[in-house]
């Protein structure tokens, strides 16, 4: 069984997907973590990701492992704690917009999930990566609410207004990608999380699955 969850940044996708996976006792797959891990590798190596061919070739040389505890291991080093660093947040949208790189990451995720029941979340899980998923959900929220959530996490050095602007810019990039653009699948359950708690959203999704 595949439960695919899409939506823009800051809508609670990761937290909710993890909770759903735990309640169903199946594997949680964080698609964005793959791009964030590769973004760390690119930044550390000083790669100019505007040169797409070189960037994709570099990424294919990296060894990425995904553990049962949802940790990302890059070339033997656990980078999970740094996936949401400001430098990663500022560059991951551009990296993930590289079409050949999306193909590569999608293939990685499909290979990992061949023999697993999973809950996965990202930007195009329901439309591109797993278009035949048994259950599709699209989570949304206003830019203001998402910025406040990010600000309240206390993991960014940016001001609330800077975070909001970053989110708006990220949304614009995600919605206008050549491939894997952020959009709502026709058969997805749409949930606006702006005024809902995490538990509220999980309850709605679990009812949909059952």
C-alpha cells in the first residue's frame, strides 16, 4: 500500500506522514530529504548547480542511504540534522528543479519502495512519483501560517517576514517547474491545515484510508 501526500512547504507533511506511518505500522519515506541531502553534497563541494549536466553527474556519484529510522546517510555521514539548515532551504528548490536529477531521485525512491508499504510526502508524490498510489492527499495552508510555523520552530536565523518571502518564492519555483510541478491530483483528498491541529489532520486522513 502506498499513501502519497503532496503539498507546499510548511503544511506539516513530514510530521503528519510520520504519524500516519507509525499508526499504520508501515515505512515513512521523506522524498524532500533526498533533494536536501544532495543539496548538502552540492554546496559542500562548491558545485555550480546551474550547470545541470555536471550537477547530475556529481549527484550520481554520491552514496545516499535511507535508514528505517528515516535518517539520511551521505557518503557515510548522517546529515539528517542539517537537512533544514538555512543554506539548504535557500538552494534546494533550484536543485530539485533539475529535471534529470528528479528522474534519478524518483527512480531511487521507487526502488526503495518496491517491496514496502509506505507513507511518502513531497511535491509530486501523487502526480509523478506514485500516480497509482492507493491513497492520495494534498495538504495546504496560507503562506502566513506556514511562515509562522517555521519561525516558531526556532531553527532559522531569518525574520518572520524573510521566512514568508522565502516560502512565497519557493512556492513559485515549485509550481512552475518544467517537470514535477506542485499541483493537486484530481483524485487527491484536499485538506487546508491552516486552522487544524496535527491530530485533526491525521484523523481525517486515517478515516479516508480506512
